[in-house]
C-alpha cells in the first residue's frame, strides 16, 4: 500500500515540486503555486463538501426539534431525520466523502514539503526532472521556511478562524421558545470549536517548519475564499437563527412550521 501511495501520489507531486523549483528558485512561491494547483484540481470535491456541510448546519434547528418531540422514540427520530434529509435533498455523508478523497493527497503533499524543505531523497526524481542538489529554504530573500515561524502560525490560525466562523450558527434569540435550549447548546459547542480549532492550528503550526505552515495558511485561506464563492453562487448566507420564520419552532413539545 505504501509503495502504491508513493508511485501514484507522492512521486508525481514531489517531481512537480522540484520541477517548479528548477524554474522558479524560490520555495515560497513554489509552495504557493503547488497549493493553488491542488486546490484547482480538488475544487469540485471541495465545493460539494462545503455545500453539504452548510446544508447540515442549516438543518440543525429542525433536527434538534425532532429530539425534543420524539425524545423517547429513537426509531421515530431516525425516520423523521431521514425524512428531513430527503425533503431538503441533503446527503449527510456527502460532506465526508470528498474529505476522505482529499486526505491522501494532502498527506502526500505534507511529505513532499517535508522532504523538499530538508533537501533529501532526490532519488525519486523522474529522469527528465533536473536534480537541484539542494533547495534553499529562504523565500523572497528574508523568510526562512525551514524553521518555525510564529507569524505564519498566527496567520494560519486566523484563516482557520475565518473559515470556521462562516460555518458556525449564531445563538438563537431568547424568545425562540423551549427548543432554543438545545439549539443554544449546539451554538455554544460551535462557538467553542470556533476558537479551539484556530488555537490548535497556531500551536501545531508553530511546531512545524514554516514552509508547511505556509502551505497550511494558504490552503485554509483558499478554502475560505472558496466557501464565499460557493455561498454566493448557491445563495447560502449566514444560517438564520431559530427565531426566524424559516426555522421550526417547538411549542409544548410539538413542531410547528
């Protein structure tokens, strides 16, 4: 399996990385180009995942309402949940599949950058790709991408915060009814993740070579920008609060449209 991974993913990406470096001897610019190219290749899968995640987020008030109405009947909850998915043409697994497909590519890119920044293992180059001998980790004449960088780690955390914030539901208004308690809990959990994920991004990013953190920042930033494009293209704005007319309200255990 590892040999197949190397031939299909790692080796082509590594050769593309080195070939670009031979043309543009600035590793930072090469990382930018590689990131953009991979994002373009994965654009359809990422767009599908974004739409599915957004749809699931917007359906949370209705799903929470089901838990209140049928709190002692798990079978009814499951049936009504699938009914809601069907009515809204939402596949709960659609947001996971694109991510699973992208994961091997991202892992391969991680190893490519790690090896490239360390200037090791050039024996996997194709015969038509020139061996650069070494890859200078200085970008733009002053940015050292072979060492850790707190600035890039913070930028990556900021991009993660922006991306996560676009997917986060707002707190429901106080007069949203009894069902607001469950949605408030969900919104509270989302808020915790909103700050937890960027925080972990900064912590992890600061421990990685700056080149990898740069890729993390650029990849997250491009994903956030793609979210904006997908939201505008498909009319997916900020999800309404549970107090709006488009959401289900729970009144004395009953769901009222």
